[in-house]
C-alpha cells in the first residue's frame, strides 16, 4: 500500500521582532502560533494527522509542527535541505528518502518552494500564505509518487478561513 495523502504545509507566520537572530532562528509570532494550532485542529478533525513528517529544520517550522501536532507520537525528520529549498530540491530529497509505504506524509517548509510544489502536484497556480496546508489524495498508486498524475488536490486550508 502506498501513501494515501500528501500534505504540503507552509510554516505559520513568523516574527521579525527579534534583533540578532538569523532568518533560520526566527520564531512564530502570536498570529502564527494561533494559526498553526487551528490548522492542526482542522487536520485532526478530518483524520489527517500525518504518520510521516519531513520538515525544514528552521525554528518557525519546528514551532509550526509543535503547535499543530504537539500531542501526537509522530515526530518529524528535520531536513536541513528543506530550508528555503526550491521545489526541485525538495523533490530530489523526497526521491532520495523514498515514498513512505502507508498513511499520510506531510512536507513542511517555506516559500517560494512550497507554492511551486503546489503547482507541481496540482497544476494550479495558487498563492500559499503562511500557515496554509494543501491536502492531496492519492488517485493513482501505479505512477511514481512524485508525479502530478498520482495526486488530486482535495483542499487548500487557509488559516484565515478558521479565524474566530
């Protein structure tokens, strides 16, 4: 059995109010912390908690993961190569790691690579703001898992759609 769902998530909104920190070290701001928690709640409610999480190793992706999935046993694999990676770099790293054989895979990272990945897998040019999560469903297990024809975009979750 192959991976059934692919989640592409961009880190939540980060803070620029920390002098002396590198871009890699920037944490989430308050809005980002709330947005990550909301998207995590939506994914849990839809039974889309990832079994496998491959993430950039930046502080803001680490915090996004913690806010979304703090109470799960599934721990990410931190990929230094995902930090500000192009879509091609991410696809190369995914090919190197190989397809997880079951469940739900989340790729957590940064733009512009994640918007380009959204286009790669869906053929749709869509904006992917901070905290957004694209949900793909597997439609063809006979094709290579990194090809567009393997997936159908089921939803694009935007934090602003879940603000109260």
